[in-house]
C-alpha cells in the first residue's frame, strides 16, 4: 500500500512540475504567461509562433510578425491609427480560410490600441486552425504585430479562459 501511495504522490508531483506556468517573451519587450512551456515555430511569412496545448479542450498561442519587410513601417502603423485594423482584418481572416467573425472591436488594452475578435473557425480550411472558436487579441508595437489566441477544440465556452490568458500580457 505504501508503494502504491508513493507512486501516486510521485506521479502527481511530476505532473505539477511539467505543467508550471511559463512566462515567455513573445517580442522584444512583450511577454505572456502560458499554462506550460510552449512549443515554438516560424511560418513561411517569418512569424514567430508559440503555442501550448496540454488541455484537450484548448490551445493558447502567440504570434509576432514584423511587417516592415512588407512595406509597413512603424511610422506608417502609428499614422494609420485604428483605421489600420479595418485594412488588415479582411486579409487576415481570408488567410485563415472560411472563418466567420462573431464579434470584433477596437479596444484600449494595457496602453495599446488592440483589435479583439471572436471567430467561428469550425469550417476553417486551414488544418492548423481546426477548432470551434478562436478568441484573438492583436496589437502593434512599432512595426511588429503581436497576436494572442485561444482556440477552443470543443463546444465549451472559453471566453473567460481567453480573457485570463490575455490578462497575463506584460508590455515593458
């Protein structure tokens, strides 16, 4: 019985060690806390993508993309103001393939003008986006676009989880 109890305690302890929140820099002075250590990748456009999926119901992700090589300098981003979101929202959504915008708004969050979006991604043609809903928060620092996402993989409403993830954002 003692061996069995020791085995269970060891398993629980090791699980706690691996599922520790991981404060991670997603940009030069931008960090967010993932529920655990995120995986890192780069897409063909040069975006740095960090994602964490240990919970079978959701994926937390962050993306950073410098748009200066695409001709959009920091000065241009600043001069366009909130109108920039209208210009980049449609191409961003079309790149995701067959998603429906359920709600979108421009808000002030942690001192930044942000685009906050709720998407139905259940019919997305992008295999990497397959899920039910995506909650997204986008903002610029200079010419770098930062995006935080929570993707639900079930019908469970995770708006509160997305807000909690967004609230871990720190801009130094």
